[in-house]
C-alpha cells in the first residue's frame, strides 16, 4: 500500500492561526495535511454542528482532526451545549 499524498489543508480563518508546520511528519491518511476532500468536508460540518450547539473553544482544524472517533460517544471529551 502506498503512502497518501500530501493535500493542502483547508484552514478556517476564524480558528486556524498556526505558526508551526501543519502537515504530519509521517504520511498517514486522516492526519493533518493528508485529509481527503471528503474528510475536510466532514471537519467543516462537525465544526458547524458544534458551533450551532454553542461550542466556541478548541474548534481549530488540528484539534478537530485529532479527536478520537469514539471519544464523544464514550464521554472522554468535554461537552458543549447539549452534545
């Protein structure tokens, strides 16, 4: 299996203001800099859903990408609004 090719990470001007590299050192699908267009759309959709529920903190792209898939269901993350 080949490593995924780097893809330009779509940043949100409201939340993303980085002064360090934002592409993962090791090429892994789903990691910063290696998101597919569908994964990037899912990040934007999740951010919009959280904003609608009243969340205003930690909505930057790198944080959104690194939250484990089952964390919200298992209660391992801080809750916002009614989520």
